[in-house]
C-alpha cells in the first residue's frame, strides 16, 4: 500500500505514526503530488483520494489495474466511484453521495459574493418567475446545477419573506434573488454573464431529463476528456467537465 503526501513534514509524521502503530511495513509513505499518483508502485487495485478534485487526474486511471476502482470526492458536492475499463482506456462509475472535502492544493479558495459583487450597480433587474425554494432544499437539483454550471457558486438563506439566493462565477459576474414581502422574488444581476438566465436554462434541462437524482448521475474519464452523465453512460444526457 502506498500513500502520497505533498507536504514533506506531514509525510514524515505520517510515516512515524504508521511505524509506531505497527503498520509501517505495510504502508509506504511517499512525498509527492497526489495528482500524479506514484508510478513506481503501480498498478494499483484501488486509488483513494482524500481531497476533492474538479477533474480526475488521468494518472490515477493509468496507474490502476483494469477493473480497479478509483474513489474520490468530486467538485464541491459529491463523491464518485469509478471502475477502470478492461482495456485501461477509460474509467466510469456512479456518484455515491454528497461530500465536501478540502480542494486540491493550489486550487485556492473562491472569492466570496461580496468581493465579486463589488459596488457597481446591477446591469439588469427583473423578477424570478418560478418558486426558488428548491434551490435551498433540493440537493438533487443543487448537484445538477453544480454539474451544469461548474464555475458558478450558489448560496441560499431563508428569511421571513422566503428564500434568497446569491450566485457568482468567482470573477466578475453575479446575481441575487431576493424574496419580497409580497411573496415574489426580485432579480439583480451584474457582470458579463446573466447567471440567473444560465441557472434557469440548466434547471429546465434537468427537468427535461426527468429530474435525475444525485445517484442517477455518473462520470466517465478518458485520456482527453471527461464528462458527467445521467441515467446511462452511453445514451443519457451528458455534461463536459472542462477541457
């Protein structure tokens, strides 16, 4: 068994504690980038990550045996279990549940809504024509929006008027859904992207796909692309996770 830790001091401490527990001979601690795996001890039957990735490193697939399993927290909401294909050319599997882990080192914390919002006036104001409460309470929808809009951060809260939501892309686009005393929801947006419009499009696509739940989603990882799918890896709707 091989464990890879990027921080030399933590790697040394882990090795010392494993040795003290009597398992030091069974677990070899190496210092390095976990995203690169550890080729010298490959192939592996199992690859387990204890930090969240937005893209599954291809090195993990390359270094796992055909039929091997890769388990990792993914994105900001879920974790996935993948099985490497018999030819080693891909890995695919379903989401296993909700999870939030620390992100990969160097990812950095996303700026908060206030920072992206700034002080400039909203470029667009309007009314949200649908019930916003699922944005707060429906984690299957929340996960689907994470899949469809990977750069968008969503936060919600409830006050005496109803559900409020704040969205931003971490750069320059933002939107606020504000519950009003009359039971409606006001929209304010700013920046080059109309995030509420994108949210509604993604929401409609989720509904059109028969509202898949978290456990209906899966992921396929190939050398040059990876994507999330719903229902079926071949015939179901799919969303690319980036270049």
